[in-house]
């Protein structure tokens, strides 16, 4: 049995109190930050994380960049030319650390490293449905990705060394054509700061910025996602047509008994669109269905994620262990819920009402303690469900002490 996958490495962070002022937000409460700053304006926070220790070392980051289940990019700016390459990168294929002006960016570090996951958890005053991942960049002196803008909110936390950030509220977001990466054609900085370890810069979407390393440095980007409505519409319609599969109106196939002999064979039959339109009326939805779609869609695991399945373990043995250690969501698991449904890794469940409060607690805290599992262990379905999720690798036992 793969014990290292069965037991969590660390306890995950729970929800954040909205009314407690935080260093992380420069002394603001999460409630005030969300009201006044989030998605509206940039904010520089000196010593957001005093005494910060990088979640991973430079070498550990290079090791991650060598894995084929980790997304990584290398940006070089040698002899004034931008170049972009996609990983995995063997160590010998990265430029030397004494070579100036290159950056390695590693996406989704929180999925592989407990300290990065803990860091991301500090930002859970933003709903999980909006949280994306922790990207860590390593740069040598003069390294950066050029002046650009992102489509998403981001917290840029300096974790080692220094980086000079220049930002601009400019509305001209035109890009230099034919470049391997997005570089603003005309960037004119309005504000600039050098960030030291522990300092953090929050930027709302579409805010122009350029970060240049002053000596070797590492920066963590706590990134968010905001699905594009057009993309959602496509996924929603696919979900809807599957969900209404059982609907009788959509069960059949177009039929045309009595159709007249065609004299213009290329012309669409006159009644066809009308008949199809009639049946498509079955594809109706309400906001509860949209919520079910969103929960399913937004809890889909990130591309490339593979859960470590557990070889079969008898339910009774599992129940004993779960009551002893508690249960913890696997780092890559995405759990969401709405009023009636619980969503885990792209699957929707409509649990019995008495289970729901426990599942909500599991999703919000990302764990249930041994005591909590003991309390709910006898609820119908609960232990079977946890057992099943654990075998899938979605849920783990609490850390071995
Ligand atoms: C970086 O960490 O080098 C780039 C992050 C960003 O500008 O979004
Ligand atoms: Co950016």
C-alpha cells in the first residue's frame, strides 16, 4: 500500500476570519480589502509575510520544472530578444544561475508542496471558486517576463531576493506583434518600488506591470481565475445536453414521414428547423441548474493532475483509521458546494440532508478532525463515501503524528 499517498503530509489551512486585521493585507481586514481594494486597485503591502521562508528552495523548484506533470516555462531575454520555452526542463537545459536575464516559471506549486498550499490557503478570504494556483518564478539578475498585463487578479509576493516592480494604469494594452510572449507595445510606468522578501504587490486584472529581478530572486504569484462567459457558455450547453439526456423530447431523432419529394435537394427541409427548435425548448435551465453546472465545472481537477489511487482497503479498517486520524482533502482536490450539492473533482453529489453539514465543513476546512469523523461516522453513506474518495486518492487520512 502506498502509505505516503494515504496519509496527508500536513494539515491544510482552514477559512480566514474576515474581521481580523492581517499583516498579509497591510493591517486591513479581509472584509475591508474585499470591499475597497479587490478587483479595483493595486496595493503595495510592505512586510505582508514578515520573515518569509520560500516555500521551495531554488533546487527544489528546478526539480519541479523537470517533472512532466508540472507546467513550467523558461523566459530568456538574451541579446535583447525575448524567447519562451515550455518544460519539462532537465537541470542541464536551464541556463546557469550566473547567467543574467532569464526566468523560470513553475505553475501549480501548491499541488506538490505543502508550504505553497499553506501559503495559498492564507488567501481563502477569496472564494475557492476564484482561487487558481501558486506560481513560483525564479529569476537571475535583470530577469523578468517583460511589461505585460494579466487577465486575472494576482498577489505578487517576494519570497527571496529583490525585484523592482513598475506598474501603470494605462488603458493602451496593445501588444508588440509576433512575439513569443505578451509584451506591451507602449509601457509607461507610473509607480515603482523595489520589493524585499516578505513584501507583496496586489494587482487587479488588466493592470500593466513589469518586474525585474535585482540579483537572483524568487517571487510567488498567488493567482486567480475568472472564467470567460463565452467559454462557460460552451461548457454549460454541453453539460446541459448531457444532463437532460433522459428528457423524452431529446431522446428521439429527427423524423420526416410524409416529407415531399425534393425538387431542390440542397435546400434544408422546410419544417426541419421548426421541429428541432421545438425539441430544443427542452434545454431550459434555472439558476439551481447553473449552480450545479458551475460546481461541477469549477471543481474539475487542473490539467495534468493525477491522484494516487489506493489499493483496496476493507471498509471497516478504513473506518477505524479515519476515526483515529481524521480526513483531509488531497492537495489537488477541489471541493465546492452549493445549497443542495457537494462537488468534488468534477463530480456532483446530492447527499442526504444530514450529511451535508459535514461535507460543507470538510470543504471549508479541507479536513475533518478525528473527533469530527467519530461524531459523524454512523451517518448513512458517510463512511462509504469517504472510503470511496480515499481509494480514488481524493481524500487522505490526517497526518501520522
Ligand atoms: C514573474 O513572477 O516573474 C512574473 C509574474 C507576473 O508578472 O505576473
Ligand atoms: Co503578470
